[in-house]
């Protein structure tokens, strides 16, 4: 597990910088944190750093956005998904395996279907935000 403290948007850009250094095509990053904690901000910062052709937006009204670029990014927001059947209809498995890096906000429904992924938990500690990054491999030994 790796822990980052963020007292400013610029600190969160540093988290995105770190992700840029480790993420590879087809990696999946689950983002857990309350509304306003900075999930979308982190995805936007990441997309800016890797220069996607499409700027990241807030996908709350769409369930998924795809940002094109040399390294494409999928940005899912499952806030409005409540049932397994809705998840099934998305065809998400295909989307995760076509070379993009995928970020998923509100990932509760999908997590049990994934074997290897990163998870970032965001929470407030006083005035600052904490970003905890976990690498999860269920084929192996669990959270690190
Ligand atoms: N340290 C910080 N890290 C991330 N966002 C921050 C920070 N400080 C202030 N913000 C602001 O907080 C808001 C987070 O909103 P957003 O990323 O949409 O949250 P979420 O997607 O988790 O609901 C943004 O308006 C962002 O500018
Ligand atoms: Mg959001």
C-alpha cells in the first residue's frame, strides 16, 4: 500500500504523476471516496499528464467516457448503477481489454468480477485528503 497526502489540487496532480509512472495498458483503477473527494479530479489530472486528445470530463450523466489518445483512457462512473443486470448490459469486459487504462468511480458492483487491479481509497483527514493506493491480485495473495 502506498499513501499520499493532498492539501491542494497540485498535490493530487502528484498522485496522478505517480500513476503515470506505474500504469500500463489494460490496467484498471477503482476509485473509492465520497462525493467531492477528488475521484474525477484525479482522472482529469491523469489525462492532462498523458495528453489524451479528449479532455476528461465528469461522467456522472454517462456511465462511461472514452478519451482517445496515444494511451487511451476509459472513465467509468457507476454512481447511477444499482443492479448487476445494468452492469451486465455495458459490455465492460471488452472495454477493459482493448489497451486503454480504465478508471472506475463507485466500483462496488464491478469489484468482485475483477482479479487484478489497483484501488485508491480517498478520505479526509482534517483539512487534507489522503489517497491510499492498493495493488490487488486475487490470483495471488490479496492487498499490498
Ligand atoms: N487536494 C485536492 N485534490 C482533489 N480535488 C480537490 C483538492 N482540493 C480541492 N479539490 C476540489 O474538490 C473537488 C473534487 O471534485 P470531484 O473530483 O468531482 O470529486 P468526486 O469525483 O470524488 O465526486 C474539485 O472541485 C476539486 O477542484
Ligand atoms: Mg466524480
